């Protein structure tokens, strides 16, 4: 699943570690989300979106799921 997490982190000048700490996960989890190796749980997706003041749909691209 594609995400805007790297773009949003850069806009807010955040490291993966800082974002992970803010939403309660490790840096490795943020890395896995950014490269598409891991799909966020609904709770984590909500926490990340809320952190950036966005909706889940504004952070995560669900278009691939719609094609299934």
C-alpha cells in the first residue's frame, strides 16, 4: 500500500524515529510502512493521520484495494 508518510515527514522535518515515538511504534515499523512491507492497522493508520491533522485517506492510498 502506498503512503504519503515520507512526504509528510519531510514537510514536518521529522525523522522516522520521531514519528514512531509520536504514534507509539518503532522506527522500523515506520520504515516498513514507507516501503510497503507492512500495512498499518486501522488504529495505527488513525494515529498517523491524526498526528498530521489529516484523514486516513489523505495519508494512505487505497486505490490498489479498490481494484481487487
